[in-house]
C-alpha cells in the first residue's frame, strides 16, 4: 500500500514555516503540561483532567455556533467546569461524583450544539483530535502568555499547592487553604487544556498532561525534577511525532500519543515501579 509510504522529502517538509510553528507550539505545550501534570498525578485527579477536556467541548461547539473563536468557548467552559468540580467536591469521593455529573451534562450539551450548526459539526473532528500543523502565530503568542502566567502562579503558590497535593489532611491541619489550592489547581488545569486542545484535541490532550508526568515520577525522586523530566518527555513525544509525521503520512496527534504511551510502558517495565 502506498498510503504509508516513506517521504524522501521529509526534511524540506520539516523545515517549512507551518512545521516551525508546530515545533514551537510543542515547547510551549510541554512546559504547561509538564508543570501541571505532576500535580494531576499526586492529587489523584487524572479523571478530572480527562473530564475537563470533554467539558470544554460544548464551549468549543457553542463558540462555532455563535461565530466566536473556538478557544474562547473552550476556555470559558473548561474553567467553569473546573471551578464547579472544585467547589462541589471537597473530598476525593465527592470530586469523582461532581466530575462525572458535570462531564455527563457537558457532553450532552456539546452534542446538542453540534447538531444545531452544520459548521460546528464539520469542526468536531478538529476539536476532538486537534491539528498541531495549523497552529498560527497568534495562537503561539497566546500559548506563551499563558505559560508565563502559569509559571508565575506556580512559583508563588508552589509550597502550599505541593503540600496540599501530597497530604491534604496534614496540610489542612497546618492551616494551608486546601480548598483554595484545589480551585487554583483546577483553574490551571483548565488553562492547560484550553491551550493544548488546538494541537492535539480534546480526546488526546489527556495523554500529554498525565502520561509524561506518570513516566517522570517513576524516573525521579523530587517534585521539581519530575516536572522538568515530564516536560522533556512531553516535548520529546511531540517533536518525535512531528518528525515521524513528516517522514510518513501518519496523523501527528496519533504518533505523539503513541510515543508518550510507549515511553511510559518501557519505563514501567524496566524500573518495575508505578506512579504514586
């Protein structure tokens, strides 16, 4: 079959302007995902991270319906869903119930909006799977601004956020504003999902936030080293996926997620450790 044939002109494709934007987007997304992904694992909030991507779906389809930028709708709904989950779920068990409830409503609303507009239906595939090769300069600027804000916020709230993530009960006893830290984390997660979705879509963004961090935790011992390692693993997955997509006609998002999952599996088998 010629469908999956090797492209001998892959270097020319890799050095194109659109690919340069994709490579830069990979760096910016990796920084955001690596920083927040660690807290997702330690807070045992992987389901919430997965759900927030889908909660943003009705915002994206609703924005298309109203003729607004998709990222605006995605951001509003992801942030609203994050704050709702954080406010309704004080304990881990309550968060699971709140997450599932909000997710179910958002999924139904997203499908309703998609049915109301043919243009929204046509854009469903790009919303679900993303298109990192069509990232624009203006979107890159938005990614960069978000990364700067994210790093500043994490630098300011690092200790209480880390303490409440590792041991919520002890942190609360020590006077740490646990609930506020929970809302802050959910808001940051909503932001990461909003900026990463145009590249890999709502269905695959979960893999970039969770999988590299889970892999990094098995390889490192300190929180900061885990975040740095997670960022590098995420970046390697994105850049590796773009390279293979230039060499072979595979969808970039699929290859990116496959590389990320393969790295996790290899590290899991070699180290014999699991994420904690």
